[in-house]
């Protein structure tokens, strides 16, 4: 196996959770999720030579994954279901707390009502990415990221307090 292929496979294995989350959030069912996962890996491979280590590898991978997912969404003109975003989080939870889960479910139901870009910004924020990293992934300025995230938070807060 060539060195480039070996490095790429190791990166995919290391960051498969990132790819899984992006592919799950923007799809309606398991088959679409698998197809999108494969498409993201394919797009990462196609653009692997263009990665110049100017950003963190995870930032580059998020950008490719989100752009691929959004492109697929536009092509299929499908909108994701509300359970997709929830599945990502609930599958990651190790302990069960009924009240916490119920509140979290309400938050994610509202997140699923957001548009594609807003949903992506929230995914990155919930992943603990800084505004700088979100800016690099989304292509928005840091100021624009902050403004949009504050608006999204306000929108979510007002809907959750109803």
C-alpha cells in the first residue's frame, strides 16, 4: 500500500466519528447516511492532495464533510428529519438521565427546525469548536459566525421558553 493511502486510511479511522455525525445530521435514513458517508470519504480522498496543513486536519475534514452534505441535500432536495440530529447525540451518551434526555431532546427538536447553515454552525459549536475554527469550516468571517450563533441561540431560547 502506498504511503499516501495508508495515511489517508488512518485519518479516516481517526475521524470517522466526525464523518458519521455530518452524514447522520443531513440524512433521513440509514441507507442515505451510508451513501453520504461514502461520498464524504470520496470527496476527502479527491481533495487530500490539496490539504496543505494550513488549518487543523479536523477543520479541513469538517469543511469537506459539510460542503458535501449540503451539496447532496441540494441535489436530492430532501430535508432531514428531526430524529437524525438526536440520534447522533443520544448514541454518544454513556449515562442515562431521563430529565436531562427529555430537555436535550427538546433542544435538538428545535435545532432540527433550523436551516442547513444554522444546523451546521450549531453542530460545530456543540462539538466545542472555537469561532475561529467555525469560521474556517464555514467560510464565514469570525464576526459573522459570532453574530449568527448569537441569533441562533436567541431563536432557540425563545422557542424553548414558549
